[in-house]
C-alpha cells in the first residue's frame, strides 16, 4: 500500500478538471485513481508478510472548517507550519479506499474567484500531497524522502488572454545520467501498470470552443467542454504532449 502511495504520480490515472464561469472564476479539481497500484500491491504481497485486516476509509477534509475549529492550535504552530497550512485554505480533500475491492482514490478541489489564482494550484496540490503522504505513512514504514521524490511534479502555468486559454508545463532539461536497467519481474509488472495509466484534462468554458491545439482533444456536443486524454508512457517520453491551447469563440 505504501509503495502504491509513493508511486501514485507515475502509476495511476490522473484527472485535472477546471470549470470556468463567465468571469473566468471557477472550480479546480485534481483526482487520482490509485486502484491499479493497490491491486498490484495486494496481489504481490510476499508470503512472508502477514496479511493485515483490509482497510476501508472514506475521508473528507474541508480545510476551511479546520481553520475555524482549530484556530488557537494553528496560531501556536511555527511560521513554517502555518504557511504550509495556509496553502490549503479553501481546499477540500477526499480519500476513498476499500482494500477488499481494490479501490483507492484521492482528490483535491478548490474554487477560485479570479483566474490569477490558478497560479497557486501547484502549491495547493503539493500541500495536499504532503497531507496524503502523512496519512499513509503514519506508521513510518516508508521514508518521507522517498515519497517526496516519487510525488514530484512539473511546474504548470495557466494563462488566459485574447480568448485563448493555455496550459503549459515547464520542462527542465534533464542531466544525462546512466540509468541502471532493471530486468526483474517487479519492474516488468510495474511497467505494465504504468502503460495502462492516463492523464486526462477536462476543461469547461462559458463560451464555445473554436479550436484546440492537440489533435487528440475532444470537444463536447455543446462545444464548451474539452477532454484530452494522454497515456502516461507517452507523456514520459514527451512532456510537451500535456501542453494545451484552447481558443474560444468571441
């Protein structure tokens, strides 16, 4: 299970959804379906490891409510801890897990009053990841450093100008390093899970869409919603595939 959490950025189906209002305010959400990795972890549990009671969890955290309920406790935290929590203001996080049914999903949603607030979403998502990692690593069975490394994400920038919405992922030039090739059964099965994972973008606009930059994107019948689904193994080869430009009608 902990390995599944450590790998969820690379080994699950990720959906990013934004619904825009007329003034380009709206609601942002990211959801992660970790079920394939949970199923893999369950089916590949070593025989030497005693099987624990299967867990079922339905957790909803409304962080604004926590700020109100624990105002005094939060005020006593360090400046760094308060700054970290502040990133989660306005955020709702949901975790649903049923090990018996191999279901494990995690989502983060946040409304925004102005388009410029989308620039904060990377920080909001990172802070949500931190909470998620602490929930699943409460027994200390996996190092925080490992989880931090596995949940790294590229910086995403959103812009809206002249009726054009764009999503741009900044790709850092990677240093050339020699990678050790793994040939064991575990790595092969991991690659199988990876090849079946997708990143899906769903954007709904207040006006009809005139054009979309990526050929694989689908426009809904009412012309206002763009859905773009890309296999993770393709993104792994070319990060620019997840960039998107949508031009709206006047």
